[in-house]
C-alpha cells in the first residue's frame, strides 16, 4: 500500500449535494478533502468561501485541506480555522509577510503550507522551508479545474524534494492541477507525496475507484 496522500478537489463536485459528495469521499480511500477558495482578485475566478467549508466540515471527519487563492489571507486565518480547516495553504505570490502568516496558521493549530504558481521558483522558499508542513506545487495556473498539466512541474518537484531533504525531511509535497492516472506515478517518483485531483476523479465513471487508482500511484 502506497503512502501517497490523495486529496480530491471538490471544485469539480456538485455543490447541490454536499452531504452526498462528502459521503462518497468518506467511503473512499481519499485522505483529505481539497477545498479551493478563490476571490476573483488573486485569480480570475470566484469559487466559494467560509460557509461551504463549514458545510463540508459537518459531513466528514477527514482533514480539510484548504487552498486559499486569495489576497490578504492573513486577515482570515482564524476564520478558516473556525470553519473547520485542518491544513491551510496560502500563495507565496499573495502574501507580503509570509512568515507572519505561517506563524499565525500554526498558532491556530493548523498545518501550514505555501503554494507556488508555475512561474515561481522554489528558491524563494529557502528561508521559510523549515517552518512549513507542506508545499503545494501548482502544475497549472490557478483559477480553474480541468486545465492541462505543465510538464516542467516534474523538475520543480525533484528540486524541491532535494532541498527539503536537507532542511525539512518530513515536508509534504502536494501537486495540484491536471493530475491524472498517467502522470500520477511520475509525480510520486519525482518526490510528490500528496496528489490533488479534480476532473480526474469527478469526470470518471467511478470516482471512488479512481481515487483508489491514484492511491496506488
Ligand atoms: C485550480 C485548483 C485545483 C483544481 C484542480 O486552481 O487549485 O485544485 O480544482 O482541478 P484539476 O484536477 O481538474 O486540474
Ligand atoms: Zn487547489
């Protein structure tokens, strides 16, 4: 059994059926619920916010992996904790005082993660890496589900794993965007240990089986 964490992205689920969608994931091998918050400013799309996270929280005991694609995340850290987030990811590109934000997330008892857009080099994390529980490598430009995987992500993951081996060996490396059954094993081989998948799971005939297949990557 692999140790790869699988986090289906609920951006692609049916929001009219939050209870049923939660039950599907509860009964599956999914490790986390990945929840994408978009503000229409940092990214050119608006998804959902605190009340929807609180709604999923009512229907699962699995960790909620909340990916904030918003400006000014610092001011909402405790609100996301109250809504039920277990892991809070902020974007490097949207946080001026990243160290302060990471400390605030940890002070609330959540795991702290930083996401990097495809154009952002991993070198910007060198000072903060020992403080992080996870880094999220965006393998598409954030904002939408269903986009094509960016191939240069493999090298980025490999380099980040090497960097983490030196300063934070327990770092979780999560990949988000265009993850499918074909690239999943290559991502794990490159050093990723958490896979986010939206379209691959929800556009498949059997989401639960697809989650199991990703788990075996
Ligand atoms: C994109 C989001 C992703 C998205 C992934 O900005 O962060 O989590 O839902 O969707 P797929 O797996 O379809 O690329
Ligand atoms: Zn995401």
